[in-house]
C-alpha cells in the first residue's frame, strides 16, 4: 500500500500557517521596512535633485580635450589623479 502513494496525481502541497498568514510579521520588521523605504526614497530624491540641477556632472570629452590642449604637451608623468 505504501507504493501507491507514488502514483497519487491529486496530492496537495502542505504548508504551515501562523494565525492564517503564511509569513510571520513583527513590529521590528515593520520599523526596519519603514526606515529602509524612507531612506531609499530620500536618497533617490537627493539624486533626482542633483540630476535636475546638473550638479556633479562629468566633463565632456571636448572639455577635457580643450583643457589638455590648453596646457600643452603633457606626458603621463605630469598627470596626477
């Protein structure tokens, strides 16, 4: 009779629930979630403001080329990063 279970095509998955929920949620988890989401939204807003105001932009290739040309011929030894 044990071997008949292998052929059961109508078996249902078994899961454990806690008070009708399949995930156990805590107040501390809610606090961390709110802090994480608010931090990410604040940081994203900060980045968006920087993009709108074009702060911290990288120089374009033409600007870099013009600046290096204005300095004259330089070797790699003269460039410090």
